[in-house]
C-alpha cells in the first residue's frame, strides 16, 4: 500500500462545463489517526450531478467547495487505521470522504455498510443517498398513492431508476423519460417502468398524452428544462412536482425557467424542492425498507462503475453530464 | 327602465392586449323569467385580470368564453323580475352575470348580498371572490402562521390589498410590492402593510433583503415575471409561494418562466397554484369571518369604481392592465 494520498482539489470556478484547469492534482502523506479518528481507504466515489452546483461560489443548500479544497464526494471505503472506539480496521463505511484515496474522519456523517448484503458500490446507489433521495422525494414530497400516474425524468439515471421502481412497488403506474432507445429499453426491461419516453425522439407532450391519458399525478423531476415544461402541460388536478434536480441546467450560464408554470394554477398543482439532508433522522428505517426490497429482488440497483484513479475524476464527471451512464455513476479506485 | 339589454360579446381572440376589434356590442330585449328563474339588473361589474385568460381558446381552470358569447364577468345587481321561489324582486344578488345590463338566472352560483352591511361594490371586493381568494390562498395554500414574513405582489390591487390585511390580522409581518409611490403610500397608510416596495424604483432584491432580513416565509404572487424571480432569491427555509395569478404575463405572447425556480430546492420551498372555485363549500364561514373583520374596521375594502355603460368595459379592462386601479376595479353601470 502506498503511503501517499492522491487528491483532486478545486482549482477554479467553472462557467459552463468544468474544464481541466478547474482541477488540481495534489498528493500528501496518508494521515495518521489521532484519538477519536480513523483513516479510510476510499474504494468507490459517488459521481453526482449535484457536484456541479458545489463548484459554484454561491451558497446553496450546502456551502460551496472552496477553491483549494479537496473536491467533496460521497464515497465508500475500508477503515485501514483507527483510534476511534466505534470504528475498527476492516470496517466498510460510507461518508463524505472527498475525491482522494485516503480520508481522515472523526465519524461524523459516517455509517457502516454491510458488504454481505450488497456490493460496496450499491451503498452509493439503491442503498445509499441515491435510494434515500428517491424514497423521501416520492413519499414525503410527492405523497404517492397506489393507482396514481408517476412520471420520472432522468429515469435511467441514479435517482430516477430507483424512483420508478419504488413507485411501481407502491402500486403506481410509472412512466420514465430518458434519452435514447438503449436507456428506454432499460427503463421497461430492467427497472420495470410501465412505459418509457425517449425525449430525443421528439414530441414529449404527445407521448405523455398517450401514456398518461388521465394526466400526471406526480412528477419526479431530475432534469428541468424543456422536459419540465412538457410535463407541466399534462398535470392532473392536484398534481405534485418534486424538484430534485435540474441536470439539464447545471452547466448553463442562464437557467431556463419553466415557462408553463401557470399550469400549476390550472391544475391546482404544486412544485416543491427537496434536499435529502433534511431527512437524516429517518434514514435508518428508510434504508431498512430499501434493503428489504433489494433482498427480495424487487429493487434493482444498477451502478455504472468506471475503474481508474482519482485523476480520472474530472473526465468521469463530464461523462455524467454527457448522459453516458445508466444507473448510478461510480468511480472505483483501483490500486496501483 | 329601458326594455333593451345592452351586451358586450367576445368577437375575436386577442394576441397580446385586447383590441377594439375583439369586442362586439349587441342588444336584445330584456328577457322574461320563466318558472324557476329570475332577471337581474346588473349594477356593478367585476373587472378582473383573469378575464384576459378567459379570452384565450385554450381550456384553463374554466372553459374559455366562446367567440360570440357575452363576456363572462362576476357582477352584483338587483332582482327586477322573478319566477323563482327563493329570489324576490328587490333582492340584491351576486353572480356570474356577464358584461350586460340584464341577466337571466336560475340561481346557480348566485348568492344574496346584504347592502345594509356594505355597498354592493364591496361584494366584488373584500366581501366577495376577491376577499375569498386572499383568504383561502393565505390559509389553505400559504398556511400562514403568526410571526411569519408574508410578501404580496400586486399589493395595491384587489386581491393583494386584502391579502396583506388578512396576513396582518393574523399576526404576520407584511411587505407589499406595488408600482409607484402613490400605491406604495396606500399600502402602508390605508392597507396597513408593515413595508412597501416600489418595483418601479429599482432593486427589488435589495429592498427584500432590507425588509425581510430573515427571508420570506409566504409569498402571495399575483404578478409573476421579474418580481416572482426576485422573491425566489429571498425565500426562507420551507417557504410557500401561492400562485394566484400572473398579471405581468397575461398579455405576453411568450410567458417568462421563473428562471430562479431552483431556489425552491435550495429553500425546500413550494409553489402551488390555486383556483378559488375549489373552495365553494367553505365560502359561507369564510365570508362570515371577512364580514366580521370588515364590520370591526380591521379590513378596508377599497374599490376603484368607474362609472359608465357596458360599452366602456373594453377600455376599463385595459386600464386594469395599465395598473390604473388601487383596490378592486369595478365598472358601475349608470342608468341612462
């Protein structure tokens, strides 16, 4: 094992898509844990659309990553040294360890994961923040009911693919929107959506009319932009829109607002923003339910795992915005 | 009394502001009431921003006015002939009587008004749909709580001026947004807002920072456009936006969507559309509460009454979109 910790730090604040010059590669000695802390060797990094927002200077739902800091990232890894009473060498853990090979932690925001139940990478997907975001978005914000029609955008992505499955488990009719025939096939064949709409194929409104003839009760929006505007025209009375993200807009210098937002009035509908960190107190029972579905084979977690080193992170992040992934985008750190 | 009923009918569907050619003036004999119906001589017409939407072909929360039909309008008037068991000659009533001098009614959607308590025109304002819209918007959609900061746009207008007063009665801090120093003076001096922001004077965001330092808990939006975008940047955590209307957008050929809608995510906030007709079952107790505040002198109803004939309707409607009114815009039909 190398005693060097390779890291990726934010070097500049991008306008539009992040460029190579926005990153800096650094290396340090692997830290030694003092009393009450431990060291994690990171095995898998979570690659998230939200990362783009964290690179901006403006405060959002969490503070921005400062220029010069190690880039923030959720990750799983193995405890390799510990002076913490609750974490032992050999424990597998999840935490916000950052884009680096080794992280020093005091245990805050860290949870142990059970690698007998699922692969480590799955704890970045269905059994992690991704699954929790879908879960609380649908149940708490969307208040889904059996028999309702639920539309999910970014449906082949990390959160979307889980959201569609949870809605189906709860007895909803599910329609997924994704880009390209391959992803659409995954929606129906792998993730069990009742219908798939390929937004690249053209008329989203027409497809929604066909697949949701009685209107959309719940829309789980991961993308914003023209897809949000299309769904707004097809809302059922008292529809609920969950604003989970807007991946189509994160790299735009001017955000496109939903021009059809007055359909909220026509439909007496609501559009509500959610941030998963608000539900921390209820993570444990939610994760237990997700794990139950996973074990029972009702919930598939697909991870798009790219193998490499931390130096590959900038490129993998761009692949995410390119829509290269089906399921959760993960960078697995291979040892030299 | 003339036996002729003068009417204004929709002649065309406007693009942008309604023009003279969009209207047709007709006259008919005053109808005779058959069994179960009665005739109302209209005294006051409600002039509403929503009228612009009713002129469009697209179905909205109610069907469009068809070309050739008498223009839809809420109104008050006097029963002048009746073959209905519940309405007698001399009763003052409210109903959707349309832009005409006389209306035939079977009593559906009609309510009697008490002219001993307030002027007939007030039943188009604080004690009518206007007051009810403010009431259910704030309580049901906005869920206002004492001590919260409530911002109202179109605050010198019909619904806005009532909304600000109700929020104040309920112990909220109230900030009104209106155009020009005269209206802003009315906000604080007449309608009791804690602060007024003149959107024509410039920086709305800066003014909101000053007057709502802890953020906006509830935003009652009547206008949309750049004011909605400004308020979105100042939301408190878990803020509620009530979408009641968007007067800035009704005459635009392309609606401006709220580019800052992702602040809903940052603030975990919601934006919800409302239509007053959904609350019909609860109008009676709400009107009783509004009347109580009105009698106690806590709630001022200001009507901007223009006197004229039905032929003046097209011009008065344009004045409304010009922002000429403070309070409820009413066309009082003078007898020849």
